[in-house]
C-alpha cells in the first residue's frame, strides 16, 4: 500500500513538473525596471532614470555613492553656457564631490556612447572625468543638443567622449533654474574658468525612488469572424414594383 502511495505521488509530481519551467521562464523574462534617483535641492527636486541596462558599470558606481549617502551634502558648483549666452535651454550643470578624498571611491572603466548607444541631449546625466577610466564622483546634466560630448563613432580612440548613463524624467525646470544662477568670472581653472557658481547649490540628499508601474497594455481586440453568407436558393428574387414600398436612393448633393 505504501509503495503504491509513493508511486501515486511520483506520478502526480511528474504530471505537474512540465508547468514549472514555463513559470520560471515567465519570471526570468520580466526584466527589472531601471532604477531612479531623486536629487533634492533648495530649488526643487530632480528625478533621474539611470540606464542600468545600457551603462551598467557607470550606474552601479553612481548607486554606490547614493546608497552610502556620500552625495548628501554635495553641491552643484558649475553652470556652463556659451560665452554671452543668456537663455537656459543650452549648456550643463555639474555636481558631485569635487574629488573629496574622504568620500571618493575608486575610478571606474569608461563606457563610451558608442558602446551604450546613449546620446547627450536635453536632460542627459553623464560622468565628469579627466582621462578615460578616471571618473569617480562628479557628474553633469545637459540641456539641449550636446552631441559633441558623444564619442566619435568614426574614431572613438581619438575622441572617447563622456559616459552618459541616464535621463532626467522630472524636474528639468530645476536644472534650468540652476544654470541661470550667477557665476564668478574669475574662479575656476581651464575650461571651467568663469563657470563656477557664486553660491553653489547644496544637494541635501540623493535617494532611490520607486519607478512608476508599467502602463498596462490592452489586449488586442478580437477579430470578427466573417459573416455567414445567406443560403443559396434556386428561386429568383421578386422584381421590385413601384408600389412595393422600397425607398429610392437619396440624391447625392453637389459639392459647394
């Protein structure tokens, strides 16, 4: 009796087993959403989606700083626009730890745009660096078409560009507010001279935020089956007579 019971259980498990791989495959097929972070400042908050699926090394580095709270208390310290340009739709703002030795982590490998497929456009977040492979804890957000910061696809060795790794999804107006703040014409070195904010904007906190749930996709509408044609008959239809009550077709009105 006991042996028959074991055989019965084995048979039941064998029947249920084919459903398990299908369930695992369904779960594995649902890729996790890209993480988002909220950058809080006195001028408002900026929410950024980080493209972990395209720039995994750069995103993992950024999230290490976020998760350890190392960006809390950092600043946006640079606002870069072309000389004499006063609009707020082109340029970049830069923030981070400014090489604070007490907080910076080891540098990371460079992920060029020729590899990630990303571009520097309106609201792109990207890593600051010196030579490729030196990026650590300083980053910038662009406004307008800044494609000259992309790696050159024809010669990426000569021009490796900068490592874009995400996109502003909320708070682009905050970026525009910061880029319009006064800069000191005498501060800064090299390309940064004249672009340092008189009063750097303190980043009170950067933290992860939940991504919005995916928008449900409506199922496709069922395809209507073709109407069944009327059964054939050998009897010819009766001819219409003037008193049969059939309405004549309406006369088409002439176009105006």
